């Protein structure tokens, strides 16, 4: 079946609650439209939740992620370009 908007809202509410309860940066990796981007989807409701949207299969690029708990940003992202694309 198709997921309804209510289901997505429910999942988002759970994700926000869990990220806030953790009280440390949380990284969510997903591929909805498969356009590479890093953003904070719930900047006001969950400021420590960072989202990475990865490249799609048709692009075959990758993303290298560095995690440094000494850095306030914690996560650093570097695209790895597939030279064949």
C-alpha cells in the first residue's frame, strides 16, 4: 500500500523525539529524490538532527563521512565522484 502523509508525520515525530532525547548529533541518511545534499530538516524542532540525502543508483557516486566528536559540527561530508559518470 501507499504511505499516507499521516504516516510520514508520525515517523518524523518519532525521529524528532528520539534525536532530542539522545541530546547529541544524530545523522539520518536517506535517498528520497537522490539529490546529494546535507541539511537540518527540523532545524527548530530537532536542531541536532542532520540529514544526508545520497546520490541515486543512476549516478553511482558515493559520500565519505567523517565523524569527529571533538568538532562541534561532528559530521563532515565529502562527495566521491564516479569518474565513469
